[in-house]
């Protein structure tokens, strides 16, 4: 197996690379769309495509032949000798056999469902006059960045996401990441952070777990018009509550803000969810303190652990609020009102002892390669979903669509 860098040109993959023993280009693949293949000239960042050694040799003869050049095939400047591979960034695979990657059977169906959701969100963003945002959401997850293992030729791909607050793909991703982090904060995990010791910043790593986790919900009266002030006011109220005597024993925690729209009453409901590390608090005392600060008295407290919620249940319940798009998704005016209000705001944050602490995680987004050396290098450019599949372990892979002919 060899990896060949390709010039950045729109070419039909099947026409150019599916080569027979006679050295002629033939159509063996179902891929008929032209794909922009990026150029890579450096070892650290190489654009490449997998092709067998036999096809490689025959392909050079076919593409560089005068007959093919006269028929319109572009000369990509492939080396005429394998001895020059290293000079142009072509890597020889050390693996003679590649284990079969079983394809997940339902991933395309799930992707299609999310695509339909994205299109609906993109359409409403377009009506709201947010053309660039609509375009980004519409194409979110349709292109991939591919990494190749120089050690054995294995590969994996990662989707390019838009990061929009209302994109269903990105909301699911953020929700899963947030849920995992919060669960580790509650039940225990290794975290790293930097502390200033004797004038120097020193990195510390420590196992952290909440001793007395509680799930608290704090509400405010509904408002007819949503603005940035609604969120800043709620955050300010929560900071005041944290400095009340009732929170003296609070070590720290995590908070997120949810927004819903009451279509019947035509008003907005902004409220705060928090997981706090604190001993027992009577709900009546919490309600009185919150009423004294805000004028609203409706609060809820749930114990996490023991007879209460599990760490997983609590983390998923809170994380889903961040991912919830709201009932206002069908109204362009309400979309603008919401996005203008939350622009630049952090709706999720840690506080107290847990502020600034980063969860140490295994790199779940990157698999081990075939040989286990994991000498990955990222390829330039983007690859369309048409040549990507998802394996049964949940990793995206570049399809092996090239054959010896």
C-alpha cells in the first residue's frame, strides 16, 4: 500500500485512479461526483489517497502516457521511480493486511434524520436574514478532515461542524461532551489546572469528586421580550445567592441556563440549573432567600446519589437543557430575538472550587491504528461524506474505494 499526494484539482476519482492491468482508466466505482482533492507537499500535513503498489506502478504509466495526456488526463507529476517516494511525501505502508472495519448499519439513517433537522433550522435562519449561519448549519457535518497513520496506512475521519447554537448536530455533540464532564465532576475524575505558586504557574493534576452534590433549579417570572439583560440579571442574582449565608458551606459547582418560549402566553421563561457541592439545604430557606433577591420564590432541589438522582441521570437531565432548541424555532422573529440576546454569552459555567479545572479524558475521538503506534498525520482539505463510513466502534473512516483493477 502506498499513499499518493494529489494536486488540488477537481478530478473524478473513479476515472483517474481505478486502473486496469493495461494501464487504462476505467470506471469501477459508484462515485460519479467530482471531488476537490487537496494538495499536500509536507510530511506533517499531507493530502493523500490510498492505492495499491500494483495500481500505483500501472497508474503512473497510464496517466503519464502520451495517449492519456492527449485524451485530457492531467499529468499530476507522479514520480517515475518508487525510489523518489520520500522526496515527494509518499509513504510506504508497513502493514500487508488490514483488519476489516465493520460498517455501522444505521449511521446513514441517523445522519439523514439529522440532515432533515438541519435543513429545517437552516430554512428558518434564512427567513430570519441570517444567510451565512443558514449555509453553515445546512452543510454541518457533510465534510470531513481525514488523518492517516504513517506507520501502517490506517485512517480515521472527523466531521467539520459549524458550532451554531441552534444546529441539531452541534447541540447533540455539546450535550454529550457536557454530560460526560458533569458526570465526572459529580462521581469523580482526574482534572488538571494551573495554580500560581511562588509567582510561577504550576500545573496540578488531581482526582476530584463532589461530596454532597445537589441539583438546584432557580426560576424567574416570564418576560414578554428577551434580551441580553435577562441573562445577565439571572447570573447576577445567582452570584448574590452564592454569597448568602445559606451557601456558606458550598464548595462550588456548575450552572447552565435554559430558555423556553410559552407560545400560548407569548412570553419567555429563562431559568437556571445548578449542580452544587453543598450539605443539606431546606427548600423553604432556599425559596425565601431567592425571593428576597429576585421576588420569585419557585425553586427545586434534588439529591444526587443515595435515594436521589444518579450522577448519570443528573448530568443527562441538565445537559439536555443546553441542547433544547425551544418552542420558538418556527418563528424567524423569535429566532432573531433569541440569538441576539445570547450573542457572546456563556450559558454554561463552573464556579467556586471547580472553576478552571479541565477534565483529563482519553482521546475518545481518535482510535488506535492497526499497528498501535498511532503516528497520525492530518491531511489537507476536506473529504465529502460520500466517501466516508462509520464503523461499529463509532469512528468515521475513509472508504477503501480504490482497487487493483
